């Protein structure tokens, strides 16, 4: 187990913003993780940290980083793989592609871990109706100090949502069943994804990826014009709709104000809006 004290959290997030962890734990096995959870009364969890807005003025007593406790991939044959929650998406995609299987190449550009991808049911845009849960057989999780197995149906997957998003379940491993795919096809899909990201995604600042999983596209078109402060260092992207970019000098206060302003505009227009970004206050 790696333990650090008074650890800055900004460097772990793709948005490069965050406060301090008084105690910062990096368990290196399932046993260490289970024991740690039983020993702490309160804690916060981070994984790939690509969809998290952390208060840059806050101090969090205990933070657990899930990047090392299980990064193993086990092939069970016929496209089935058991995957630890610490595995990075790119590693999983490349592994199954090299074996002649695939299906989630559209996630190749996402800087996240399998555990977090399952929690958010990561996928393509709503119009494509493709998500990582399409290939899930079951999920292992820690619940009330015990390891339990949930079937795909019990996970209650929806667009950018699952039973894990707002609950006490902590994902530790996933059983997948991928489709057959020729290596040439998987390479083409990954290259297409990389090309699309270069063309469509704003690289002018640090970002979360999508801010909202539900929003009105017409209202969102005016988002890049909004400013919560004259010299604000956070802004909605002109290039990539539904993205906020941080110059590196933005603050939590500015970012949250910007998000709440969009939510207020939707409310006043009687339009639905729902955050994809998770906020630590």
C-alpha cells in the first residue's frame, strides 16, 4: 500500500483542479483495498479522474486512488475476459483486439479506468446507442464489506448511468463477452477515433470531456459566450459542444458558477439538464 499525506489532488484529474487529501491511499491488491475500506469511517474514491470537479479550497480526510489494486486482464476464451477495475481502457481494447475481438473502440480516446467507465456506462453519443454495458456479463463489487456479483440486469444500466453511480457499491472487476473482430477492422476503428478527436475535440485547455449527459443543444450553443467573471480562466468550448476548458489557472468557484448558470438557463426554459461531471464540494 502506498500512503501519502497532504497530497494535492489537481495533478490526478484531467481538469487539473482539486484540493488536498490529508491521507492519500493507493492500495496495490484487492485484499489491501477491502481491509482499507473496513478501517476507514469516511473516504472519497478516485479512479481515472476524467469526470470529476474537485473543490480547490477543500481538504478531504481520506482519498483512495484505485489505479493499482487490480490491473489484470484474464482471457477465458471465446471472447470472454475478466478485467480488473484498475485496467485502463486503452489496455483492454488493445488486448482484445490483438486476440481478434472488439466492440468498444470508440472509447480508445477516453483517459479512464474500467471501473469508472462501468459506473458512468461510458459510450458514444446518445444517437449511436452504443455503450460499454453492451458487452458486460456481470460485475463484481464490494458492498457492505463483502464482495458481491451483480448480473448485467442487476446493474440497471441506462444512458450514462448505472446502479453504481450513486450508491455504496465499489466495482472491483468485470466479466466481458466481446464480439469477433478482425485486427484490420479494429485498427481502422481506433484510427478513426483518434482522427475524429483531433478534428473535433478542443485541446486548448484541460477538460472533463462531456459536462452534461442531458441538455438542450440550442441553449448549449450560447454557452461559449458566457462568462462568470471578466477574466475567468474557465469557459465552455467554442469547438466542442458541452465541454469546459480550463487554462490551468481556473478555479472551482468559477467552474461551478458556469455549470450552475447553464442549469439555470435550462430551468428557466423548462428544458431538461443533468450533470455527467461529479462534484466534490
